[in-house]
C-alpha cells in the first residue's frame, strides 16, 4: 500500500512538472512573439518544442499567431510562383488557404509581386479576377488599395509607383474586375495638366487599356486621343514624350495588336460570372490596413469551419449532409445579419443615386447605336424601384440635345417592349413630365414631346395615360399647349392623320381622352375644337362638332318653344289650336 501511494505521488508530481514546463514554454514563446525583432536565437529543436506546447490549445492567441504566420508565408509563396503555365494549378492551392482571413495578406503580396515584376502584371490580374468571381470582397480590397496607392503616388509625384499601379489597374479593367469609368477618370486626371511624367504614365496606361476602351467606350476613346493630339500640338512637353504620343497614335492605328485585351492563356473567367466593382477615383476608400496585422479572433475555430465549407463549395469537394445543412443555416444567419445592418444604415446624401446617374449618362453617351446602348444599360445593376431613374436619365439626355435624335426614341421603344416594368415606368414618366412641363425651356420641351410622340406612335406605352391631359382654358398653360401640339404632330407624321383619327375613336382610348376632347361644357368643347383645328388636326374634332350641333339645336328648340308658349299665353286665342 505504501508503494502504491508513493507511486501515485510521484506520478502526480511528474504531471505537475510537465504542466509547469509546458506553461513556461508557452509563456516564453508568447514573449518571443510579442517582441518586435523576434527575440534572441533559439535552437530549432527547442523552438519546435515550444511551438508544440503552444499549439496544444487551438483557441489560444499563440496558436492563432502560428497559423497567421503560416498563412502569410503560404500566400506569399503561392503568389510568387504563379505564371501563365501553372495558374490553373495555383488557384486551387490559393483557395485552400483561408483567403477571407488573409485577404489583406493576399492584397499586399499580389501588389508587391506585381510592382517588382511588371511583365507578369496580366498574370496577377487574371489571378485576382478568378478569385473575385468566388470571393468578391478580396477583389474589391485589391482594387481599393490600388486606387488609394495611385492617389498617394500621384500627389507625391512618385512616377515609378504611379506607373506600376496604373498598369495593374489597366489589366484589372481588361479583366472586368474594375469598371472602365475608373480608367477614364485616371486619364482625365493625367491629361488635365500635362507634364512629361503625367503624359508618359498616361501613354503607358492607354497602351494597356486602350483596346478595351476602344471596344466598350468608343466616344470616350476618341475624346482621350483628341486630348493627346491637343497636347502634342501645344508643344509644351519634351520631344521624347512627343515621340511617345506619336508611337501611341500608331499603336491605335494598328488596333493594339501587341496589346490585346486578354493575352492568350489568361481568358479564364466567363463574362457572366465576373463581378465588376464600380469604385470611383474621388470617393472615400476603405483600405483596411488592419487586415495586414495579426489580431486575436475569439471565434477563430468557428470561422475556420465556415471557410472549410466555403472552400468545399468552391473546389467542389464532397461534404456530409449534416455539414451541408449546417453551412446553409450559418449562411442564412449571416445574410440576415447583413440585411439587418444594411437596413439600419440610411444614406441621405444620395451619393449612390448620383453615381448611378453618372454611369447611365456615360453609358448612353458612349454607345454607337441604340442597340448597344440598351445592351449596356441592361447590365447596370439596379435596385428595386430604381427603374424610373434610368427612364428619367434617358429623357433628360434626350432633352439636352440641340435637336431631337431618334436614337433616344428607339432606346425608349426597345425598353418598353422588353418588360412591363419599363412600360409602367415610361407611363409614370409621361405623367410627371406633363405635370411639370412648364419648367422646361422651349428646346428641351420640344425634344421631350417628340420623344413621347415616338413612344405613342409605336404603341410602346398605353394611350390610357392621356387621362392626365385636359385641353381647356383653365387646365392648360402655354407650355402644355406647345407640348401637346409637338407630340401630336410627331404622332401624325409617324402614323398618318387617318390612322391617328381612327385610333382616337377606339372605345378605350376615347374614354381615356375625355379630357382632351371634352363634351361637358360648350366653352371647353369650343376651346378644344379651336385648338386642334389650329394645329391642323380638325378631323379629330368631328364628334365634338356634332355634339355642339345637337346641343345648339336642342337649346334653340327649347328657347323657341318657351318663347312661342309665352307668346300664345298672352294671346286671347290661346285655347284655339291652329289647324295643321
């Protein structure tokens, strides 16, 4: 018995010593991690023992620090190994790492690798575009940091950083990770006040992104080269830079044969799968520098499990039904949380609305024909209820032209015939513009009237919306009368007067147009008859003229009867009935 008690005491003492040793090693290892330089030299065997002691608790800060260092080294090594030949093999390795936790590390590594090897920029851009399809927050972070870096380097006149950053941005635009608006804004900034350095960077940037802009925004591309030509003619820059502009003009004539949009072997993402980020050059940017630094995560194990499920979904790995259902529940909860946070934020500055209108305007102005304009406008991501904003922008662009262009009418017609939502939006817009037409000057009023005249003539919108039009002396103004005149003349030119008159005799249209052709008060009826006759559409007033005739005859007959009856009542022969 005494031996057994002694053995138990020795075992307990040994266990306590082991625990004390492990805790001491863990404390020493934590102290080493917290020092800036890494501390003194430790033999590898002892370091491994300390790491093993620290990694026994996976939720501890020491273990998370070890995994963070391993993640940083792994991401950096994978990014440095990527090239055209092995990019398809590298991508699964990269997704195997926790890119959500290490998105700051990835952004820093890929930007550093690109800056040190500019010829590989298309490869890094292709890598970012692939990751952006599955994890768009990673692509957005890379793009945001690049724009921020360009702004800083431009203010500091750092030509080298500016050149490398614009090259990366150009290839991200080519890969449709970034919208072409950012490329145009950079060119405008570089060409606004030309210097040797800014023109040199602009020339290099245009060589990389010129083919994409020429294909997607030909009008903007022509404007950029007009500015290059003006800078060349001014002669304020050195001969070396002037020669660079002349070479760029030749590259444009050769249709960028040496600078294609997507080099061979790097067209790896389907157009429908790509997510394009519309980040402006002057907006506030969230660079999130804190993502580059290790931070203790209390929910580390849960987040790692969530990323395993995301990785299995991305890479197509098999997973159990239970884990699948669990991931769905977790994702639903995350979506609900995100929705709640979004509902709690209300943007009263209308910044998003202004940006949306700018994008719509640039898209319309850069289109060669109405089909291209409709195709590009449909790609713009609109929230529910924002359809009316697109419709209003189309009409506003039309009104700004010096003379009416059928281009806008065809855009409106195509949209109206695509979906009932667009038809309702144009009908609502007609009601709004007719109500406020007195605010517009004559030229804008004429363009808006011809635009709606085209829509009515092609049956793009229902004629029932004429309910809001009342042609009488009290409810019309000089502006509204001019608007109706121009709109009706446009409809008559497209349909013909006979067809127009027959259409207005349709029972449903006739019921909706009771305000245009009133038959309630003779004063209003005469006003409407005189108005439509004066604009050359007297044929539309036949029913009103007939109504006035009948009413006049009835009034005259009633007057004659009353007058004759009163005359007979005064006569002594009142009761003598005259023979017929």
